[in-house]
C-alpha cells in the first residue's frame, strides 16, 4: 500500500521537498522514509503535519531579520550609533547562524560594521568606550523562555549596568516572552509571535481535530523521547534550516532505534 500511497501523493511530496529545501539531506526519499514511521491509515495525517510546519528557510529568516531591525530603529528613533549586537546562548550552532544571517540581511556584514557585533567578553568594554549603550542579543526561537532566563543570569555580570538590553528573536511563544520579561532585565522584540493556536495539541488549535491530535500524541510517545510533546510541552511545529528547536514535537526530529526523524535537532553536517 505504501507504494500506491506515494504514487498518489507524489505531487504533495514534491511540494514538501521544495518547501524544506535548505535543510540538510531532506529530499523526497527522506520524506517517504519518514512517512513510513506511520501506519498506512495515518500517512495522510503525517503529510498534513509536514504541511503545517513553520519552516523558517533562509529567505524567511532574512525577512524576519529586516523586520527586527526596523523595530529596533523605531525604538531607538533611527539612531543606531550606540546599538550593538551579540549572539545569545552558546557561541555555536544557532547563535552564530542567526547573527550572521541578520548581518547579511541588513547589509551590516561589511568591514565598516564589524564593530557593531560583539562577543560576550567584549560587552564590559562598551560602557567606558561609549557611555550609555543598547545591547541587542539575537536568537532564533523562544519556547518556555527558561533557557534565555538562565543564560541571562550567567552573563548578566558582563553587561554594563546602565545598558538597555533587548532580546531580538525570529519566533517566540507569548508565554516564553512573558517569562523573560518578568525574570530578566531584557525587553523582547519578536518577528513571529506564537500562542496556543500554534500548539499542536491545544484545544484552540483548529487545524487538527481531536481524533488527529490523539493519534499524533500516541506517535510522539512512540519516539521514546523524554519530552514527546517538546520541551516544556510547547507542542511546537517549528524548524530552522540548521536546527530543530527541542520545543518541537518529537515526531519531527527524533532519531533513534524507535523513530526515523526527518529534521534532527542538529543536522549531521551542520
């Protein structure tokens, strides 16, 4: 039956391949292999999941980066002379990826703007060099906000006391942003706001009916991951070309002897 299903849905599979171009090694064969995780009676539902993934491909990240800079300019009355950017989180993986894409998208990647991007270790120097400054930490995603809160506490001693601090993110859940605002000194600016409608199993999510949610929740448990509905039960359907947030449901990225994931948390060649 699988062969018949794949033939009958060849157009949709091709469209999905085109949608996810840019994520390492995702092709039509890989999509079919992922669909094989599901019973034949549930493969159509699995395709529906892929169709509803919020995939932030490079062009979408560029658009989001443009939007973030517009918001920053409005907040600073178009004056970026004392505004500096810094990656948020570990200096690898998504931290460097998003800040590099932000710089390129906004024509800030040239030598004339190198001084605008700072390492964490360089932040204490800003107060003596520039007086009052604005620091914009950049990240791609906020789920619960716990990681951002914990990281801020770790690096808070590096931030000049009178600096205005923002966290600029591509996509974020409202509850995560609230957590950050209430438990750090950072203000949050965001391109794409997510709420309960974006949670796969939420009763407010009308894209999937109750029966479909029950079926998908069972498959999430089959992956064997400790957080089958995503870290913090965020139930997200979010993927970036260089990683899948751990807040996304497990059927998207789990890779083990129980499940053949399509979007691993960090691709092997990332």
